[in-house]
C-alpha cells in the first residue's frame, strides 16, 4: 500500500467509533511522524476532525499513549497517558 492510499483515511473511519493507531501509522495517515507533545496531541485530535470517531487512541511505545475524545459536536478533550514503570 502506498502513502497516497492513506489519503483516503477519512472514508475508512467514518463508520467507526474508536480509532487506534501507533506513531508509524499516524505518520502514514498525516505525512509526518509525531515526535513532540504537540505532535501527539495534534495527531490524536486530527482523527476527530472527520465524521465518525468519537475516541482516538495513539500508542507511543515506551512513551505511553495519547487519547482524544468527543463529548459533543464541538467539545473535544485530550489526555496524555505516560507508560507504566516496570
């Protein structure tokens, strides 16, 4: 699958409630790898800019995860969840 194929992601997610992706997948969807705290938030929230999902989860390996969710048409929340220590 080519990177151009991932431009269709809004159509893929319009019939789901929850989207989960990792850093590599987010890079394919949005054209750049999320590396900073701001990038994590932007990537998690971006999935909620289209019809369909109300929850977006971005897994970040040893950096934990980022979650964004919608509770209303224009009400979005974002939370960064650190990884658990061994």
